[in-house]
C-alpha cells in the first residue's frame, strides 16, 4: 500500500519517528489509525448516550401525560 501525505503531515510523521517514540513511519500511521478508530467509537458512544437520554426524557413526559397529537401537530406545522 502506498499512501500520499501532505508536506505538513509528512513532517509530523517524521517528527514522531525522530522523537524516538516510534521506530518508523508505519508505526506512526498504525497508531494514528488505532487512535482514529478509538475516537470514532467514543464519539458514537457519546451520541448514543445523548439519544438514549432524550428518549428517556420523552418517555417521562409521556408517563406524566405531557403529549400532543402527532397528526394534529404535523397538520398545524404544514399550514405554516
């Protein structure tokens, strides 16, 4: 596999190798991809938790009888 990087990204990779934290560019790229995967999973979990929280709020509103007729709501919305 061949990967093209911008000059700035290539400098970042070379700096990481030069720091001694990584033996070569491939290690830097692999670590970056692992971090990206972890970050995406973390963001997904945050969004999922927020969605669950909002659904639970809605359920509590319904349990208290705080609801609107969906059909009437959308009919009114379409009038505007």
